[in-house]
C-alpha cells in the first residue's frame, strides 16, 4: 500500500547522495581551476622578466588605470641587456595597427 511512498523516499535519498557527490566534484574542479589560474599568472609574470621593483611599479600603474585604457593595447617591453630599466608601455588604438615585429626586434 505504501510502495509508492517507499520508492519516492528511495529516489530522494539517491538524489541527495548524487547532490553531495556533485558538490564534492564541483569543489575539486574549482580548486584545480584556481591552481591552474595561479600557475598561469606566475608563468605570465615570469615571462615578463621584470625585477620585483619593476613588477610592483607596473601593478601600481595598472591599479591606478595608467597602464592602458579599455580599447587600447598595452605592452610591456623590457630590454634583456639592462633589467634596471623601467618597463615601457606602448599603447595603440587597435590591434590591427600594432606592429608585433617591432617588439621582436627590440628583444
């Protein structure tokens, strides 16, 4: 007589278990994503070859909105010969006008 209720209760328990498992998988995926983002940030910053002082100055410029505006391309160029040079910022109105070969030549 109560078979239908028993089936529904069993279904609710299965769904609750599945929900718990999915939440655990979501949390693990979020942690993997955070680790990947952190790794990418470190790789990008390391590729810039900036001293800690230069990096701090650049981040201050970005925080103050002085390193580039929306719609512009900001590029940090450092010279390999003298890392004490302050990073230079070049801005262009569009990516189509930007000459990437100039940057390659400067390196």
